């Protein structure tokens, strides 16, 4: 019965119920507190995991793993020959819902590692008016995860322009190739200034210390990120995991 309820919740969220089925389900939500609790938990967890696994390769791997588990579950339950199951992103059956819960708590409470956080937004210096070949070269290398090339390009740029944003992405690139001393020096230079990238330098500087397995130094940097900044919540979550 519980399994059917999760299937019903999934179909409701996916917009696959008829008008009559949708109305009947909403009536049940209004009258059955236990079902409502399941619905809200499922919905919240689905949104969390969609955000947590926002990168395509992570989603594909998660779906592949869950699909395998779901196939095994239905084989045991129905004793029928295994069939390929195309799973939607929001998984509706009870067995795979439990897998999602396990993944959620694993991500929340596992020891944090640098690789949990080193996903970067695509940069576009060109769109901010910086138009020259070296800037384009640095931008393309960084977005392609060619961090050695990116670090070289940013180093050349910084010889011409003492730009805090170039310093930030230069430092990020250097951390990726384990040149921590150079990276930390750049973060320190940003922190001594008054640019808008100071809080980003605190965050990524903390990640540098995390990669170096210096949890104390990482925590000290995270604790300096102000509450009004976009990084505050992420910083607090990481700080709590480290302490």
C-alpha cells in the first residue's frame, strides 16, 4: 500500500493524473494527515536532490544507480523477468524513495571533501566588457576545466591588470592543480582589499584549506562570511560539518 502511495505522489507531482484523480488525491491530502506528511517529505526531498545533483553527470549516475535498484526490487517482488525501467527524475516507488533518503542523509552527514564543492559556474569575462584574446583564452580554459592553462593565462593577465576577479579565478585554478601557496597568497591579497570578491575569497580560500585537510583553517575562514551574503548558508553548513 505504501508503495502505491509513493507512485500516486510521483504521478501527482509529474502532472500525470486526470482531473478526477487529482481532485481525489487532493481530497485525501486534506483528510489524511499521514499521507500529507509523506507527500511533503517526498516533495522536499525531491527538490533537495534535484538541487544537490544539478550537474548532468551526477544526475545520470544517480538515475543509473536507482534504476538498477528498482529493477532488482521489482524482480524480487513480482518474480517476473527483468525489464528495463525508465525512471523519471522524481522517483515514485517506496524502494527507491528509501534510496533517496539514504543518499540525502549520506550527503548531509558524510565527512566533507573538496570534491563535494568544486563545481563552478561558467565564467564570462567577455560579457563584462573585457575583450582581448588572453581574457578569452583564460575564460575558455577555466570553463573547460583546463586549470593549468587557465592558471597560466590568469597569471599573464595579472601582470597587466591587478584585477581582483582575475585573482579569484587564478587562485581557484591554482588550487585545482595543487599550487596552494600561490593560491592562498592571491586569496590573502583579495581579503586585504575592499573588492566585491572578498566573501568569495573567504569561501574558496576555505575550500583550499579543505583540500589541504586543514579543517581548522577552513573553519576560521568560513566563520568570517557574513550572514547577509549569498555564501552564508553554505558556509554555515560546511562549518558545522567540520566542527
